[in-house]
């Protein structure tokens, strides 16, 4: 952890071998920090983090049985909108990707594309034991087992399946982490893209994704 | 009043209108939540959302027109607001209204959406053109009753100037002097068209989140989105100011202006809270039906 760049103190270095973008924009574009001269100041960073934590936009995408538990969050009983959490239907406008349960290898491809298209800073929430260790699909040929190997997960919510209260608890934890500047998964993904790619390619046999889905 | 001071006042008006639009949107979200039995987000939630998207960094680019789309939309909203007098008789709040501003206002109402259509289409996302197609066809159909209502107002009032239309209503005096009661058919056509303009249900097919993820803005994020959010709020306020001037006799004081615009805006929200969504052809049929008929009656009635 120690050699990871510190978000509180400026823009991290761009790792060697970054994928250049057609517009002359490399991976640093996704590191999330607008290069403004004030960004070294912790105060500004704190304000930014406060805004980010209080306006979490979740991409409406469900992978496993856990996505059933996402729906009640919008209803009167649980009402996630009171925390500023809203569902967005497009990855371009979302900050949080919830992997809601088992993730089939087919979906993993789509999830990778969606994750890479989201603007930084972005966070991944693993919902249910299936994302932690495979859960009751631990010996399935069709699902991935440990989500951490393929995407940088910030918060895990254990259970099979976790109740909506647990999900709200997970969101609260994520908000706390964002406010404290503890979430660096999206930086890790850029820094160790090769490692993630290797793992992804190991289980996606018919790999046909671009170098990076801009 | 010198031009420099006038520009400064207008800038201030625009900023206030944006903030007011955002607060209104917060109130709308809260209202919808309460109607659905939820607690709902705080009223200042749109400000948090706006702040967040401004701090985001985008790496998507699809060409020049893609950048210009949200700017056109924003300019359309600001332009519409700037040609309308908020309070007639108070120079600081009259913005840049002039003779014939009603024509320019009608033009600005289309301008933003057209720019947005060009920009979003360049995004190349298949859902954007679908949203645009739906949006423009719906817009064309509600422009008809609204246009007829405006023609009726112009022919009765004999003026293209919003200021003169407001003065005429205020000279007639009292609530009954408003065009809402003087020309009920024109008012009916226009207020039904407003339902389509504000794009709350049943006319929110344009940005249907389920089948065509938010429609035209699908590809926009970060600064683009912040421009669109502020553009939408000022556009909403400009439209309500226009309706206040045309039908509710304008305003004589600032609290009155706030109250009237808020009531006009909430009319569409309350209708939206209880209706499901129309399909595109259903909404077109709706606008070409009773609202257009009311508009035709409003235009023909003074002839007899
Ligand atoms: S953790 Fe349980 S409920 Fe969740 S996806 Fe896996 S099997 Fe389904």
C-alpha cells in the first residue's frame, strides 16, 4: 500500500506503458484529479470528497440474484435517495458499480467495459458472498470466484443474500471512506492494469475487448 | 441606465435564475418523494450533484459539435431568459426586452434543443438519436398549440412585445385582467403545451431511463453535464417567467414573481406525479387534439 500515490497530495504519476488515447489523452485522464493549482490543498480535496460522497450515482446494472435487493432501495421503505444515492442508466454518468452477486464470465466482459467507461473517481461495491469467494457457485465453471482479481473492489457486503439494510450500511461505509479519501481502487486499476488484464484474460477465453474501453 | 450596469444586472438575474431553478428542482424531487411516501433527498441535493459533476474529469470527446451541444442548450436558456422582462417597470429586472421580443423568445425555445440534437447525435451512441427523434417530434407537436396561443395573444393585444402584453393585462386591472381569464382558450392551449415542454410524465419519453438510457445526454458527463444541469434549470425558469408574463399578468414585486413562477412550474409537476408515461405517438396525438383545438378557437374567436 505504501508505494501507492496519495490522492490528498496531488496527481499521481502516470505509470510507464500507459495506453495512449486517440485525443492525446492518456490514462492520467482517468485518475480523476482536475489539474488545478489548488488541488494540493487538503481543504479543496475535502470539499470535493464531500460533494462526491453525498452524490453517489449508481449504474443500474444487475448481475446476480443480489440485484433483487437493489430494487427495494428505491422504495418508500428504504429510500436511498435521502442519502443522495440515485440510479443512473448510463456508465458515463455513474460513479458506483455494484456487482450484485455471482458474475458470469460472459457478464464480466460487459462489466469491464462498463467500469472502464465510467469517469473517475469511481468505486466498486461487491455485494454478496459470491463476489468474495464464489459463494455457493464456488465450483461453477461459468462464474468468476474472487472479484478482487478482476476489478478493484472498495467495499464488500457479505451475506447470501444481504438485506437492503446491509446495502445501505455498505453505502454508508463507502461514503465514509470517500470523505476520508481512503478509496484508491480506481488508481490501483490504472497502475496495475497489466496485472488486472492478465487475470481477466485468464478466464475470458474469447477475449475481444479493446486495450482500454474509453 | 447605462449599458454596463444593465449587463451587470442581467448577469445577476441569470445567476439568481440558475440558483432558483436548482432549488425548484430540489423541491420537485422532494415533492415527488413525499407523494411516493419517501423521505426524499434534501432540497439542496441538486447543488451537491452539480458540484460533483463539475469536479469530475472527462476523457470522452466526439468532435467539436459534441462540445457545442450543451453550450447551445445553455445559451438557449440564457437567451430566452434575457429577452423576457421579469418585472415590468423595474429597469434592473427587465433584462433586454424590446419590441418584438416574443418572436425571438419563440426562436430561443427551439434553439437549445436543436443544438443539443446536433451535439448528441455526434456522440454516436444509438440511444441518443432515438431520444432526439422522440424529443423533436414531441416538440414539434406541442409547439403548434403554443404557437397558436401566442398568435391569439398577439392578434388581440396588437403587439409583439412581451412588455406591452404585460402592461395591457395590468391596465385591465386585478386578477380578472390576466390573459388566463381574458383569453381562456389561449391559456388552455399554452398550459397544456407547457406539460410537454417541461417533460415531466406523461411526456417524459424523451429521456426514458429504461429503454434509452436518459436519451440525448447518454454520452455526456462531467462539465458537459454540469452545463446541461444549469442550462436546464435556467431554461425551466425562463419558460415559467414567459408564462407568467403572457398569462398571469407579469409581476409587480419580487415575491410575487417567485410565487407565480413556482405555481406555474408545480402545475406540470403535480400532473406528472399522477400520470404514467405516454408513448411518442400518443403524446403527439394528444397535443394535436384538444390543445390544438383550443388554440384554433383562441385564434378564431376574436374574429367573430
Ligand atoms: S451471494 Fe447468494 S444471493 Fe448473492 S448472488 Fe450469490 S448465491 Fe445469489
